[in-house]
């Protein structure tokens, strides 16, 4: 039986005992001595309060006196001392009901996080000369083959060597539709084989695999507190001893100052002080605020958005400027033929014969475009690659030149009109000195980039694109996807400088002190999203660094504060919605809890609040705040 069930049984038992005892006390109190009722109620009290008594004693022994356990013990034992037996037991009973709801809510919040931790497989089927051996994933060497059967998780990142099937990647990316894989396709650790038997050749050690990195991120997420969480921690440390002092003064000072010698008057002020203590417990804030951020992180994690801490979730919700890398972020990072001038088939087939011998991404994209046209490499072709200019190929007395304008000029080939390269690079093609046509090679724009940037604009986010590409190509991409501004022809260190300028402008000219945690933002935060290893310095410098995780480099993921596992920009829109909703719920809880407690504290000081109202101000407010915090566990996908 788990702890929550035991507590529930104990609460029910104590509630039944109290329900029987209270009417008897109400009608027969005058017929029995006070000490008999003290023993009866004390028995019920010990059933419901023994754990609170133990925690209070243990904390006092460790020098941690002023906590909610101490406040509840002082208030309830004090109620026994002034012969308010029923109130003492009722206060502790309702407090434990609140604690039960709190534990249940926190358990749900934790389950949203621990579900992510279950993606790490415990074993791997290593293929050896002696057949399959079950080993720990940590013991699988890089380059070996592991067997993944239907229903099992891929233990280590690798490439499918043989077999076909479906991989359920929902725990990694949040996508519910399984992905079809075959030989040559990537297989990420943590994905579940939905059908078929796959043989996967590992490419990384277990420690560097996707599942292991996600586990590390999840384990560290709770240690990074948001500003609101840190405020509540500091607030509780000062607030609790302060209210104890106020309660003591309330119990003593009025009677002494007014010269009362009447025991009834002293009893009245002591009762007010005890009511004051019950109201003052800060558990509504201490529990609901961290739980809200925990729930928000869990909700994002279910959608494949890994947030490394509550502080970054809070900053993401405040981000009003998003700086984006172009290649691999807005675009796919994969070159393809965008347009052809001249006779398309003739130009592509001629160029492919030359480009076939080059490993350059531009050359591979030309060959890929020619294959559907029936391209077959000629065995008699010899080619020379000229670095930074292009390729020259010869096949008997036929010479094909493919390259940039500089190569054409060098070869004395006249280019009639320069191809209008709107999105990328131009490859000119000539055969035996005669211009044949031109091919524009562009980095394909991701399908969701335009929709994501449009949605971010609707959220009031300013977007800035940074790229190392030429200004003409950058301008075309910026216009197509709708970014507000762009900077082109930037080296990695220049990107850092540009982000520094944007941050300084956002800080009102005071942003040069160089640390995320030290800067004081006059308005929103600056977020940067990128995927390449050269983006790592910029990710570290921005207030919130966002890495495209599934295809991004390890360095980028390490430097980032938020990781998008399925590489979709629309996830940023979803992440901001979750972040803003989480922060909104946190603010609601803080305002509600403080307002109610302050009002009832004032009423208690003036003798206008009894123990029952104090119970609502403590337990009732805590339960309502916790139930409100549980709303962060709900999530929706941006489509």
C-alpha cells in the first residue's frame, strides 16, 4: 500500500472518530470533566497528527524551527491549552485533508515528468558471433549491431542496417503517428518498435544518445528555479518567523498595554493569536508555485519540448524578440534544385555527368534532380574539382564546365544573362565552351516555417533572422517566411555580436554585462533558436537558447535552455503558450493566496475570525491553489 492510500485511510478513520465524538461533546460537555474530553480528543488528534508532530520535532532538532509543521503544532496544541478541543482536532484534520490533495496533485505533476524518464531502455540485445546477448546499454560498443523487436525500445542512437518497420517516437517528439523506417534510416534511442524486427548499427555511446540526454535534462530541470519560485522561497523564510512573532505579540501586548487582569480577556487575545497562526501557514504558495512550473515543464515534455528549468519556462513566456538562425532552423539544411534556365532536362543531365564526381552538397543536389530523368554516370568521364569555383569534366572530346561566374569568366565562356538567384546559389553549365544554361540551388524552406513565424507575430513577438548566406538569398527567404528583420553574411562570432546588440537594445542600452542571470530586463526577453555547432555560443548568450534537438548538434543541445525534439518551429509557438499559461496560473495563485490570507489575518487580529474561517484561509486556499496549479498539466498541440 502506498503512502497516499495509507494517509487517506488514516484521514477517513480520524474523520469518522471526530464525527462520532463531536456531537457527544456538544450535548454532554457539561456532564463530564474537561480532562475526559481532553483524553478523547487527544486520541483522535494523535491519529491524525502524529506525522506532523514527528516532522516538527525532527526539524527543530535540525535547527529548522519556523515551518508549517511548527505553526500547526503551536496553533493546535495551543487550542488544547485553552480547552478548544474540537477546534484543535478539526484544524489538524482539515490540514491533513489539504496535505492529501497536495500530495495527490504533486504526484500527478511528477508523473508527467517521470513519464519522460521511462524512455531509457534497461537492456539491449547485442548481436555477437554467438548470437544475441542481453546487456546493459552502457556496455554496447559504438559500431556494433543491436536487435530491436516489436514492442522494444531502441537502446542507442544508430542507423537501421536491415529490417523494416514502424517506430513510435511519441515519447521523444510528441508526434503520435509512427514513423516508417528501413535500411539506411536513423533510429533514435527511446523510440519503440511498433512492428517488425530491426537491426540497428550504433553510432554513439549510450551516454551521448538521445534517451540518455533527455533523462539528464529531466533530472536537472527541477533544480533551476524560476524567479517566482525563488521569490516564494525567500518570502517563506522571512514570512514564517515574522508571523510567529506577530502572533506572540498579539497574544501578550494588548492585555499588558491595556492593563487587563481578567483571564477571559487574556484568553480572548490568545485565541486570536492562535487563529492568526493557523491562517498564516504559507503552504498554498510554497507548494502551488513550484508545482505549477513542474506541471508546465511536464506538459511541454509530452509534446517533445524539453525545458531545462522553471526559470527558462518563465523567460520563454516573456520573450518578445526571437532571433533565428536560417540554415537548419527556418530551412531544412538540405540543398535542392529550385529552378533551371535553358532546356531543363538537357542542362540537368549535362551538369550531373560533371557533378557526379563531387561530394559537395550542391553537386549532390544536381545529381539527385537528374536521376528521375534517367541519369546514369558515364564510365569514360574524368573530372577535376576546382575548389570554390566548380567542376570540369571530360568525356572524349566533350568538355563540360559547371560552376560559378568566376569559373565561366576564367574559361572565357560568355554568360548571356545572370540567373536571378532569389533563394540560393547559381551553377552555370557550358559544354565545349558554349553556355548551356544555369541551375539555381537553394536550401529548402521547412513546411511549417511561415506558419510558425506568422503565429509568433500574432503573439506580439519580433523576429530577426541571422545567416551567413549572401544578402540576396537572405532577403528572399526573409520575405517568403515573413521575418521582421534579417542580417546576412555573418560569421559565427558576428552572430554573437548581433545578438549582443539586440539584447542591449532590449535592455535600453544597459545590456553589456554579459550574463543571463545578472541582466535586468526593462521589458521582455530575447530568445535565439538554432541547430548547428556554430550556434552554441549564441545559444549561451541569449536569455533563452532554443535548440532544434532531433537533428541538431550535441553542442547546440548542450548550450540550449529549451530543446525542440521534432525540429518544428511551430513548437516554439506551443512552448510560449504553455509558458505564458504557467506564469499566468502562478500569478493567480500568488495574488489569490496573499489576498485571502491578508484579509483573514486582519480579521483574526480584530477577533472577527474564528478557527473555522482560519482553516479555510489555510487549507481551503491551499487546496484551491493546488487545483488551479494542476491546470498546467493540460496541454494542447499547435498545428
